[in-house]
C-alpha cells in the first residue's frame, strides 16, 4: 500500500517560516490534485492549499499571501512554504493526493506549532 510521507513540521515562533514536504512511498500515477489540509485541535479538517494537474492553485483565504504550494513532478512531491506564521496556524498538517480515477491518499500528518 503506497503511503504519503510528510516531513517538516516543527515548533516555530510567530512570524517565522516552515517548509513542509510530502512524497509517496511508491508510485502513484495520474495524480490530479495535490493538496495540504490541516486540522486544529477541536476543529474540522480544512483545505489549506491545492495544486491541480494543470498547475492551477487554490488557497484558503486565511493563508493567502503567506503560504505557497509547489510541486516537483519528477519526484511526484508537493511542498508547502509557510511564511509569517501565526498562532492560529497551529495544527496537524496532512498531505493529500487524488488521482484522475478518484483514488485518494492521505499522509499521516505532521504537527506545526506556532508560539507567540
């Protein structure tokens, strides 16, 4: 079973930056969407950013101008550059892939904690 492997979560001071990385443990073909979601304690999981196969990107309003999603097609990887971090960005961040056949893959999650 192919899994998505995330890294980069950490404890960081407000105003700082982090870069999350995600790549599959094996081959996943025909990926249509690569995305990052997050779930804060006591809240529902929410979309942070996604990049479509054609390159179009979407961002949650709360992260626009601060976060940037990017990908490396050769590695089938996706990244999330997070700048100007705020306490409210504290959450478990999950990587997500969806194929053209609607197969869905989730990472195990990586903790991002932003302290004042």
